[in-house]
């Protein structure tokens, strides 16, 4: 209580000379306690007047903005609002572009309308060029015997089918393309599909050649003349070569019709082999030749079934991909 009665300037008179170390420690301790108590009491009861606030203390003074300050505030506000307005502008531009694309699609209905008849025109063309000459045209008017004229007549029938198949694949490619020309449509088959498809095709090409080579060398009896072999399996080998070339082109161009190309040619190949069985009976072909043709029919039925299974797998794969997206 005596310390409270003294004014602050009297605290300098309470100085103790340095006499000994024990007394110095005691006096230092008491002086520290005295100063601590005084500072505590002074902070508690005396008012504090401060004109400079710290960074974390809010200002209690009122602020009246001037005209220049108001302009700067609006300028800063527009700076912060500028990115949001640009985002809205970009969204509006995208919406306008989509509307323009939809409008362009609606302004060209004749282009979209032409794609619908292709679903019926393409298969009808394939039926007319492939099945009608083989099933309804009598072979007696085409086949004149084991000679060059008969071979050319049969090759001509297969060429008519090849023209129809090419037009069908072009129509199928046009239907598979996207509606917008700006969208890229590249469909590349997997390497395993290309490998096994080429193995199946080359196997069906090599087996008849091996049988003909064995007949010419005398390993197979009775021997079959070359012209008779050409009439029976010549168009078959020629169409396999055309199929290989067509498939390689579709793979190179990454056309969406790579999956249906072997189905189109292999279905007609079965008709070729069935025609060969009928002609073999008229030519009195040896038994080993007839068994070879029957084996080829069985082989291509198996390959065609595998191709149809691939089509079903691809349809399921596409459905799963769209569902995940």
C-alpha cells in the first residue's frame, strides 16, 4: 500500500547500492515484484489513449467516402467482377455456337434424309447383284463345259457381285459417319482381330492351292485337269484376293465398315462353294476334290459364325462404353 501512495517519479529514489551478492538477489527480486505490481495496477486503472491501431483491430471511426474514393471503389469492384462476366460470356458463346450447329443441321434436312433410304437400298443392291444371278440364273446357260468361256462366265458373275458389295460398303460407310462433318470418325480394328482374320483368309486360300499342287505332282489320284480346277475354284480364289485387298484398305482408311466387310464376302463365298459342288457333279470331279470343297464349306461356315460373334461382342462393348460415358 505504501507503494501506491508514491508518485511514479519517486520510484527512482528506491535504489540500493550493490554491496553483496545475496542482498543484490533479494533486492532485485523485490524490485521486480514492485515494478510488476505497479505496471499491472497502472494498466488496470489508467485509461489508454492510442491513435494508431494494430492490423487486427477494427477501426471504430466512421468513414465518409468522397467522390474520388467512390470512383476508385467502383473501379476495383469492376476488376473483381470481370472474370465472372468473362465466364458468362464464354458460356453464352458456347450456347450460341451449339444453337448455330443445330440450326445448320436443321437447314440441311435433305442430307440427313438421303441416309435413311441407304438402309434399304444397300442390302437390296447386295441381294440383286449377289443372290439373283446365282440362284435364279440357270447354270446351263452360263456353264458350257470345262473351257475358258465357262470360266469367264463364272468370273463375270462374281464381278457383278463385287460391284454390288463395293457399293454396299460405301453406303454403309456413309451411314456410319457422324452427322457433323467436323467430327472425326476413325475406327481402327485391334491387332488381334487383324491377325486372326488374315490367318483364316490365307488358310482358305492355301488349302485349294495345295490340293491342286498335289494333283499336278501325282500325289492325288485321279488327276484333275487345270481348266477343270479353274472352273471349280478359280472364281473362289479370285474373290478371296479381292477380299484381302478390300479389308486392308478399310484398315488403312480406318473405316467403320471393317467389321462387316468379311461377313459380306464370306456369305457369298458359301454360295460359290455350293455352286462348285453342283459343277463338280457335272464335271465328274474326283472324290478328293469334292471332299475338299465340302471341307472348305465347313471351314467358312465356322469363320462366318466367328465373325458374327465378333459383331455381337462389338455391339456389347459399344453399349458398355456409352453407359460408362
